[in-house]
C-alpha cells in the first residue's frame, strides 16, 4: 500500500508541475493584467494548499507504514507507550 501511495504522490507532483505550466500559459493569454493578477494569486494559493496536503498525506503514510496500529489506537497512545 505504501509503495503504491508514494507512486501516487510522485505522479501528483508531476501532474501539478504540468498543470502549473498550463495555467501559466493560460494566464498569459488573459487580456486584462488585473484578471491575470487575481487568477495568479488564487492559483498560487491553490498550489500551496495542494503541496501542503500532499506533504501531510506523505507524513501520514510514513507514520502508518512504521506504526500501522496508530490508525486504530491513535498517535497519542503510541507516544505514551514509548
């Protein structure tokens, strides 16, 4: 499961990079500089949030690959047992 998920995350990163290039090209075609600016700001925020999400999922995957019982017990239970 972990290997498959890591492949998915890597694929997501590649897709995100390609999408970013497509979005940049699309923004260049917009007539109004104000429109481009607003879209660029929103896209930058969206990409940052997607990267944060991917990072969080990666951390969760690593945690669960090392401690699968954390899914049932929770991380705080893991911390107190150590």
